């Protein structure tokens, strides 16, 4: 089906009667279980949900930069009733179709805003969110203006002191993008991590890595989080401290181009 930025397609699989995958321009963008909103099929979303579970119990304020099918927002709404979430997407037709196709929470539980992710972020109030998720793509890559230290600094401005930033970084060996994204986040946040399947971290194949940043000293380093990641359907590892420093090495920090 035509959308503003290309095409959108829904795909069903025989062995997954309750699930549907949304493809944008032929690339799998979201998977939703039409019966169970807490079921997240994409491994990186399971990893993000494990981190979000470490936030203070109860409703959260979340911002999703890159809406697509709103799978994570839908799961958070089910897990934390009363949450208030904003999903931002550049494609108005896709947003309309997603509302029509899927049982998404209604405003104010979930608002969908048509805007550039960075522009929308710049208009949000200081210390207004517990969670900011960046999952925005142009083709198979993240738009460069959503990877810079200046962008991450604006994320930190919007987050509350105990909040967390989670960025989906799709990368291939030697993981230069993910290493630089982690280096960039570390210039802004007091505590950072990279989460992924071990095979991806070892640079054996293309995959998704989650870059996390927070100023909460206890959130990313908890034993409970490491255990939750290890026990996912596809076990994941979290890199912190010296392990993270070794992963980042001398990778460059991304900055906005000179004005």
C-alpha cells in the first residue's frame, strides 16, 4: 500500500496466527501480536522492554521517536496502565493506517504526532519523560541528525533524572556505527551500556544493538537487568564499564555539522 515515504505491507505467517509484521519499503519495521500486546517478537524490543521494566513501578511518560506500528508503546501501555506516551513519525499516511489496522491505545494514553523526530523532541518540556526511545530509520539506517551528541543532549534535557534513553542501532561488522553511538551517548550521560546478542557483539553478523544512557547509577548495572537479558528467548548481553570501554575503543563522537 502506498504511503508518503514509500510503501507499507502487512504480512501474516501460517505458524503465527495472532501475529502480523509491518514492512515499510520492504523492511520489517514492527511485529504485533493482535491478541497479546505484551508479546514483542523483535529481539531488540525485548531488550528495550527489559530495561524499561527497571524503571520505577507504575505509569510512565514515554516518547517514541519513530512510531511505525507502535509495538513497544502498545506493550508498555498494557504493562503499565495509566502511562502517557507520544509516538512521532514523519509519515502521515502510515500513522493513519497503523491507527486503523491495530488496536492502539487512544489519546491521551498514546498520541501520534506527525513530525521530524528531532524537531518534535525540541518542543518537549524539560524533565518530562521517563523513557525516550529512538527507533527511527530512513531505509536501513538511522538519519544522521538523530545520532549526534547535540541530539542526545536534547534527549537528556527531556528525561527525568531517573529516566533512560534507548536507541536502536542496526549495524554490521565491524560495528563502527554502534561503537560511535555508544561513544556519543557517553559524552552526555553518566551511565551507558550496549545490549545485544553475543554473536552480534562479537561482530559475526548484521543485527540490532541497543544503546542505553541514563544518569541513574542503579538502572543499567543491576543484577536483575543482566539476569532478565540472559533469560530472554534469545539471550542478550549487556556491556558496561570496562567492557563497554573496550567495545567503544577510540570510536569518534558524532556531532552536528557546523552551522
